[in-house]
C-alpha cells in the first residue's frame, strides 16, 4: 500500500474544513491538484472516502472512521518532528560523560553546573570511573564523550586537546621540600616515591621524568587512585607523583606540592569520542561549551590549549 503524507494531509483538511476550496488554499495547491490527491488515496484504499456534490462535501462512513485514525497519525508525526527540531536546537537530549575520578570530582562539577544553566533541557550523566575504564565506555558507545589523559595509540577515537598540566610532587607541609621554591626530578633521588601502578599513563609519565633525569623509578608504594597516593603522602610515607589537578583533593593546611622540573613533564587532558558516529546535537553542544573561553579553569602548572580547537562533530 503506497499512501503518501500529502494524500493523508489533503484528506484530513477536506474532512476538517468540509470544502475542497478551503482545503486547497490551506495546502497552497490548486483545487484540481487537491482533488487528484483524494482520488489517488481512494484508489489506494479501494473505497470512497469523500462524497462530493456541487454544494456539499462530506465523509462517507469509511471516510469518517479513517479520518479519526489519520488525524491522530498526523498529530503524532508533527509531535515527533517537533521533538527532533528541539533536539537539533539543543533544547533536549542526553549526554553521557565518562571521566576519571579526580577530574570528575574537581574539574567537571563547575563545568557541568555551567552547562546545565545554559542548556537546562539537556540531561547530563557523569560516569566517574577509574582511568582505565573511560575509553572502554567510549568505544562501546555507553558514553558519548570521554575526558582524561589517554595514550595516542587509540586510532578509532577523535580527540580534542583541552589543556596541558604539569606532573607535580605532593608531600606533607612538614617535609623539607616545603621550603623549596623549585623542585626537580633529581631531588627525588633519595626520598620514598609514591606512584600509580604500571598500566597507568601517569606511571609512564613518572618513569619518563625519572629516565630523563638519569634515574630509575623504584616506588615505595603504588596505588590505583591518586587520592590514595595523597593519603599515603599525608601519612608521611613518601612523596606522591600525581597530575596537577589532583592537588585539588589535598588539605592545604597539611599538604604542599611543587611542579617537577628538569624536565617539565606535562600530561594532556583530552576530550575523546568515537571517530565514526556523529555526536548527537546535545553532545556537540557540550563539547562546544567546554571550548568556550573561560569555561576551563587555569591548568595547574601547565597551559590551556583549547584555543583554535574545533568542537567535535
């Protein structure tokens, strides 16, 4: 059965207005074109739907029954189109963001609040995860966007650099390092070092800093979460090597930190999503919001990079 929307709309207008002339005017077509649409619909339906006389237009019994269903179908279609229009206009939608625990608890909360104020109709879902759990969610499509530091071997991902920040050393306020204005990797040669376990990009960065200074990293303690490293440092068990944003988790009355230099080692904070599928309008709006001037705070010991970056599509 080959019924067109134009045929259904013409029929509903005739039934609603009771006139071929007024229905043709409403559709901005000639009366003969409207009559042809009705005849084509009746041929497809194999029954007369409209009784015509020189003075009156009325629906047949079959036409009256068909009119109620057709009117409801067109109303539902218009409602569905309206919903899509709102989605495209970024008035509605849902964005799932996967991010490591540290960024989820420090960087993202004020950004999410600002986005909700700008786009109140868009639902935001934050999946705060261990760093190794972010990319699998993006690859599987359970998260629209991932934010964090990732290896550059992920070819199936589209990435946008948000900012760079320094790797820092965290230690108790009573530590001898607290009086130092600058700290180098070689200064860590004779102190217990606390790092994330192997497999973490931050462990790789720490090992790279030690290697560049001509040393080998032999951690006194390892952990999966930088908050644990900060707790161990607070207990006096060593100096924790963490990304700069982790300093937001510290008690400033008890903990101090310094950027590690010679060499300066920075991590990249990226926005990633799958390279194939186009982001939804809501996810595009969130990505564009992140890159607006002033949305991202000043990186800890590093540099903002969103300048000139395009939001992913």
